[in-house]
């Protein structure tokens, strides 16, 4: 084909459905992981199967409020999202959704999710989930993210509570074992996010977000990641040590944490340009796999015994 013919070809843009913009506002992959950890909390809180009368509204309510928190995060971060390469194609910076429409959408999700929880589940779960929304959307995104390099350490608690929400949905009480599951995610969050922050250091610096690699340097952050993977290894053993789980979980937890430590070790001492992002990607697999194994251990091992 000649250059003249190539110059005559017009690129026709593919229209993205409107619903897709609203779908993207909810950060569906993140919410799916949160709901998974909530379901594990539900499952471990009761023997046998889950009562569907509680399970369905609890899962929907937690998912809707988590989606609302994600949408609010998009709204608050619209200005910096437009500048950063990782986020410039989000619905608000691209103009696929107006800010007012996003606010209405987020409020609608939050209202519907809260209503489901308080009417069909219990007030404790409803208010704890709402507190998680406030913690992530406003305390973390609006204040901590812009105020301190320990933003993700402090603000990570909001993203760590879904197992507790699942537990309270079934039992209407806060149990120490549920808090152990929260502690696992709380400890996992810094090495997970700091790996991404290393990869995107220049972008965070450009928008004046004081992520740890920006304020304390990449080397210091790598050391913190390595130390946190050691702490996570210890914390992840607690469900087995207190009798919440059996040998299947123990093997899975040890294996996954050794791999995570290996990634952190390479990041600290033998990193190449892809190591930080590879560590970030594996951290997602790590948490998802850890909770799936916890679920399998709970249901399958008693049958084997």
C-alpha cells in the first residue's frame, strides 16, 4: 500500500458506551478483591454454609459502598488524575462523565448500599462500612494522601476492614479472629502500594503527593518494603497459630510469603526497571490467593479430616 493511500485512511474513533464510564468509576477490580475478603470473613465466622438471606444483601451492600468510595476517590483526585500517566484516561479527566454526574452516582451507590445493610443485615455492619467509606474517600484521599508520606500506612486501615464487615454481617459482633484478617490486609497494604509508588515516583512528585519514595527516596522505600514483607510473613501465620485455619492454609501462607519476600529482596538488591511493577502485580496475586486458600482450608479440610 502506497504512502498516498495510507494518508487517505481515516481513523474512526470507537465510541465507548456510557455505562462503561460509570463502571470504571467504581474501580471494579479493586472492589472485587475487597468483596472477596469480605466473603472470606463471612465464611470463617459461621460453621457450614452461609445463609443467603444475609449473604446476598451483605455482599451487595459492601460492594456498593466500596464502589461509592472508589467513585468519590475519582472525584477528589480528578485534578491530579489528569496529570498522571497512570490515571489520565480515567472517566473524569477524559470527560466521559461530568463531576456532577459522578457525585450523584457515588451518592446513589452509597445510599443504596447503606440501606441494604441497615435494613437487611444489621446496623453494626452498615455503620462500619460507612466508616470505611469515609476513611478511604475523605480521611485518606482528601487529607492523608496529601499530608504525610505515611499516608498509605495510616489510611490503609479503611481498605483493610472488609473481612471484619463480612464477619459482623453474619454474627452482628466484632470478633478478635476477624481483626486478625484485618491485620493481614493492613500489613500487606504498604509493601503493595509502595512498590507502585516507586514505579510512579516521578508522577507523584509532579503532582506534589508526598509518597514515601518522593520524600525519603527509593532506597529507603525498598528497605521498608522488605521489612514489611517480613512482618507480613509473621502476621499471616496468626490464623494458623490461633486455630482459625489448618495445615492447608499454613502451607499456602508460607509459600506465598516466601515468594513475596523474594520479590522484595530482588527489589532492594537486584532491581531492574520492571521489578517494582512486578512486585506490585504479585502483591495482588498474593492477597487474592491467600484469602482463597483460607476459604478452601475452611471448607475442604474438615471434610478431609
